[in-house]
C-alpha cells in the first residue's frame, strides 16, 4: 500500500513539473513575440 501511494505522488509531481514547464515556455514565447513586434513596429515607423 505504501509503494502505491508513493508512485501516485511521484506521478503527480512529474505532472506538476510538466505543467510548469509548458507555462514557462508559453510565457517566454509571448514575451519574445511582444518584444519582436515592438522592434518591427519601431523599424517600420519613419
């Protein structure tokens, strides 16, 4: 019974890490798009 509970907690921790990783990469991509968009607008403005 102890090993089953341990496996579930490891699985839960792994899923939590995966969720945080996806959130990090999504936020990073959003920041990069915003920065690059600002630079492109600045370059195209006379």
